[in-house]
């Protein structure tokens, strides 16, 4: 079994974990692991430092993008009238 296949299995496991938790955190990590697997497939080698940096950068970027795209409209509630507790 080649290293990119192991990365693909980890990406699928993270995607399944996301389906079970529905927090959009594991979805970003899953997409990042697919990026790492693609990089490993294209280059044909394994470089521990490069994969860790790519995984962290892609995971943070994709998680922030998904949080912005899938944010609920009710997350940004503003008061439309004065609060009765204000004197």
C-alpha cells in the first residue's frame, strides 16, 4: 500500500467523522488530507515536514472558508428594538 492511499483512507475517515459530528471542523481536515494525498500522488514521495505544513495550512484555510460559507443567518442577531432591561 502506497503512502497516498493511506492518506486517502485518513481523508475518508475524517469525512465520515464529520458526518457523525456535523461541526464543519473535520470537513476542513478531510479536504486538507485530500490535498496532502494529491500532493503525495503527484510528487511520488513522502516528505514529513512538507505534508504537515500543507495539511495545517489547508486545514485552517478550508475551515475558515467553510465557516464563512455555511454560517447560519441566526448567528448574527441584532436587537431590533430597545432592550427592556436598559434603564
